[in-house]
């Protein structure tokens, strides 16, 4: 299963990418579900787990619609223990 929300090519300049640390060891299906759930938010442009580092998630979002804390709250709303590492 591919765990990428959508391509980050040709994204608006107002987007920002952050790294979120996921504390749990999520299975492939759980990671896919989290990526898909984040995709239901208009301001989230892309979300993906780092290959071979499945505890790290890259999320690109529209900074005019969300803050990094808003994105972190959306991740945590899926009952995972997550922490913001910072911008890329």
C-alpha cells in the first residue's frame, strides 16, 4: 500500500512542510488510514510516512488555513501519540 496522500509537485508557495513523530508502531493499514484521513482536510496538501522510518510523518499544509499546532491536533485526533518535531 502506498502511503502518500498526493504529490507535492506544483504546490502553492504558501505551503509549509513539518515532521510529526508518531510514538506508536502503526501497522501498514493504520498508516494508510491516517494518511487518508488527513487527506479529507482541504488545507493539507500532502502527507506521507518516511520510508524505513515509519514513526516519522511529513505533512505539507497551507499555512493560510492551518498552523503547525492545528495539523498536530488533527493527527492526535486519530488517537495516536504524536509530537511536532518541526519544519523541514
